[in-house]
């Protein structure tokens, strides 16, 4: 894999942990603008794939046919924290398409934040599918399946028309033939793909004018997510913080197991990061650090993510987590 040292964790002045990773900045032309480590490594993009999954769902005028607002387009691309407004949107969407929570193929979960989790436990006494961080994407799958008169059941299976279309789209955007498809945490297919090819696919959304008949919807997905960053993550999520910091110029999307992508239309490129040990905190620090070092986003506020204090249970600062490169 040839990953490099990217993130360091210190405790009381001594190094406690090192996180290794790989990253690549790729132009929509396929040119590798900068590389850290060997970006030929195969990864599962996990939820960082969601902008492309949303493009697959809403191409061919489907978003307009469904009369979807920008908020619900953003929700489709979300790894949301299931705050009260997220829950309300999921319930409203299921009611609108006249389907039930049981139709969602994602598993049950609790809201992300501790206060929301306590409220959900007091009210429902159990985990629910609407709380799953991918439930917005799954609602999008249900809505599109119903609109196109496709099977509702097993919409998450590899042989479903939506999933077949997705793999074809990824192959076209990335110029890479998918050889292996894994199963994501939310039960949807997730392809194994070189990091640089995933970045190339994301860069096509950044350079949306190249996408011909899909240009308008790719642009709308990007703008919906940058307009409503709280919907795509959570009020206090790192991807929300960084997207807001960019003032609409970059959409940051996290994925499980240490994956992060930044879609940058101004540069017609995308930056993708994979942390070797799969640690999310390291991916957050790495994507912020790389964007800062590349001078793509010049704002002192990014230092809050690039170098983060490490605190103990008494809220005392006893170290830090910082970007190394």
C-alpha cells in the first residue's frame, strides 16, 4: 500500500499513535495533480460514494420528476446524525411516497449525538431504521424505484436495475472496470476501486459541464449539499464544518473506515484520502490538512480540524491530534 505518515496523536508531550494514509488530487482529465503514497491502492469508498450514488438516482430528469427540493437532494447524499430535523425529513419522505419504515433496507440504529440518542430511547425504547445515517440515501432509492416502477423489495441487491446502473456509471466516470463489489454497512453495494480512480470519478462531478445530459443534476447535487451542509452530516459534523468554511466552493464527504473526499469545481478536481487503519478522526484531520497545505482553502479556522486538542474525561487538554505533512 505504501501509505505515509499523515496524522500524529500526542499525550502529555509524547507521541502515542501514528496514522498512516494515502491521498491523491486528481483533475477531471485524469491527470494526477499531487499524490501522497501510492494511489493505486484498492479501497471501498463507503459513504464518500454518495454524491455519485445520488447522481445515479437523479440523472435523466428523475429529481425533477419526483419534484424533489434541494433539501431532499442533500439528504440523499447525507451520512446524517439523525438530529430531529433529519428524523422529520425521513418520516415526511416516507409518507410522501406512501411507503413504510420497514421498506428501508438499512438496519436499525440510534441517532449519532448522545442527547438525541437519549431522547430517542425515552420515546421509542428501541433503535429504528429512520435513525440510520444512510436512511436518506435509502429513501432516495425507494422513491426512484417507485417512480420508475422498479421492484421495491431488494432494491439493495447487486442485480437490481438501480445498482446495475450505478456500477456502469462508476465505470464510465472513473475509466475503470469494477471487478469486485462489496456490501456497505447500510447493505447497499460498494465497489472496490483504486483510490485514484475514485478521485477521478468524483472529479467528474466537480467538472460537471463535461457530463452533457447529466451536467445540470451533477451541478444541483453539489450546490444542494453546499447549501445545506447540516443536512449532509450534522450540525457539529466535520464535513459540515469544512463545507461551510469553503463558502460553497467545496463539498466535503466522509466515508467509513477512514475515507474522505473533497469535490472542488473551482479546480475541476477532487481530493480523496484513505487512512490505512480506518480511523475516522485521522481522515478528518488529513483532509483538512491537505486542503490547507494545497492552499485550496485559506482560512485560519481550518486549523481547528488540522490540529485538534486531545481531552480527557474532565475536559482537560492533555495532548493533540495533528496533521503531519
